[in-house]
C-alpha cells in the first residue's frame, strides 16, 4: 500500500498559516499515514495530531504579547527568544492544555526535524510521547543565534531548518511515496545567501554547523525546485500562499497573526476538493 505523508515547513510566525490549513484538514477529517514537521511546522502539527482544532491560533493570539512567549526580553533573561519553560511546559500543561491522551491514541507516526550541531546533519526524530519527548519539539524550533543549544542524551541540537527546511525527500526515503507539502513561502520565492560571519563566532566550536548554515540557501532552493517537479509528477500536493505573508518574525499584534491564519484557512478551503481527489488516486 502506498503511504501518504504530510510535510510541514517551518518559518517562525509564518507557521500560523500552516495552522490555518491544518484546521481545515481537521474540519474535513483528513488524516495521513505519517507527519513530519520542522520548527513551527512541528509545533502546529502537534495540535493537528491531537485533533485540537483552533488551539494554535487561540494561544498565539492570547499570549503573543506575553514576554515569556517570545521576546527580546526572554532572549536576554533566559538565552532563548522563545521562552522554553513557558512555551513547552507551562502553556501546554496548564494554560492551554495539550490533549496528550489524544496524541497517544493517534496511530499516525510523527517526526520532527532537528539539526545535529556536531555533525551538521539533519536528524528525523520520531516523537511518541509529547510529555517525555517534548525536547525534540523544542530542538526543532530552536533558531540559531537566538536559542540555546538543546542537549538530548549525548546529542546537541538546533532548528531543523538549518539543514532540511522541507524534509519531503527524507520522508520519501522513509517510505512515504506521496506527500502533501504545506509551505509558508510563495512559489516564486528564492532564498538569498545569508551573512554567516556571525556563525563563525557564535558556533566556532561546531565547524560542521557553520558549513551547513552557509549552504542553507542552496539546499532550500534545490528542495523547492524538486517539490515543484514532484507536484507535476503527481507525487506531491503543494499548498502555499500566493504571495508573501508579510508577517514579522517577532509579530505581537493578534490581528496580524489572525490575518495570516485566515489566509491559511482560505487556502485550505480553496483546495480541499482537489486535495480529496488527489488523495483518492493512490
């Protein structure tokens, strides 16, 4: 039987677009044989797998202006732009409770993409228990320069987007021959080279990571080109915004966050009929 996967790109606050699309999937009962997410894609993929429609936009709007959620103040006081204790413990355990039982009952394999800072390679980590393995989620979303390195066992990780922003080819290698891919950039986006002088200073102990960061734009552009080919071949179904979402990395305005979420909802509803037809052609 051909397995169909769901691949979720990251993108910081752009990821709330993905949350909108996923909520439409929940409205229509659309599920997949496996899900893999990177950074914000993994964050929103969690609520999709637990069936908690509307959870992402609810807590993003409610806590976007709380300095513990994401802020320069959090970076200065904790070393993380995104507050680790607040976002990965207090929020899901007390403030907007995550449905761990529903996640455990879900038989859909879930993977997060993390970057091993010592090898400079992407690792695709399966999460089976959101409580006990929440650090894989945190590692996947720990952006370089504004996050502490996350150590899990003997390994050290940062944001999966450093090495594989859209792990569709990795998911194919894992047996998911057909994939729905949700992107947070429009089709005409070309990632420019980044300035990496800072990388040589901040990550001087990790030369493989520095090399990966310098090659990031090339890998990203190669991957999006390959995804376009997959869509033409019929092995991928792509959902992405028609134009730039134009939302700040540290956006705190709930109205702006809602605007981008609504674009995701509209795009999800617009393509739902063609998606169902595509899914039926396994």
